[in-house]
C-alpha cells in the first residue's frame, strides 16, 4: 500500500512534494510503531520482523529523498543530519542539550516554538560540518 503511495509522489523538485511526502511519512511512522510493538512480543513471527524492516527501509529512503529536495522540512533535514552522523535521537539530544522528545517531534513535523526551531537549526548546521 505504501509502495504505491511512494511511487505516486510527484518529482522531488515539485513544490507539492514535501507536503505529499509528509503524509506518506506520517503513515509509515504509524505503521512502524504498530509493527515495533508487535515485534516486542514474545511470540513474534518472521513475517512481522520482515514487515518492520521493510517499513523502516521505506521510511528511511523517503526521508532521505525528501530531505535532499529543495522544499525539505526542518524535520526531514534533522533526520538526514542525524542519520548521516550515525546518531540515535537520544544520542543527538544528549549531545545538543535538547530533549529527545523534542527531536522526535521535529522529525514527526510537529510545531516548534521559535526558540526550539532555532536550536534545531543550529544542531543541523553543527552536524553537517
């Protein structure tokens, strides 16, 4: 289902791409959370693990593509900077003196205060060096 949604996205250079990609990414985050919860149970099947891996791979690929586009959101940029630095959300938050839930909110495209957005932009710049 998400494969078809990803395939139907406009070209990453299209001005509508960031918003449309964000919708698919939201769905992938929800599916990943459900599969991760299922995978944490004691009697998980290989199908669940394979599905979780596929969703995480699709999410990662779409976030990277979106973050490299001209209309990349702050959350997409943060994800890519953190990914390129090979840091978890918690490691990034600890190193930057920010809350992990704030970085998770950024990557989930939730609204930030002006001060929080400034700190995240500084962090992205620091990680990009």
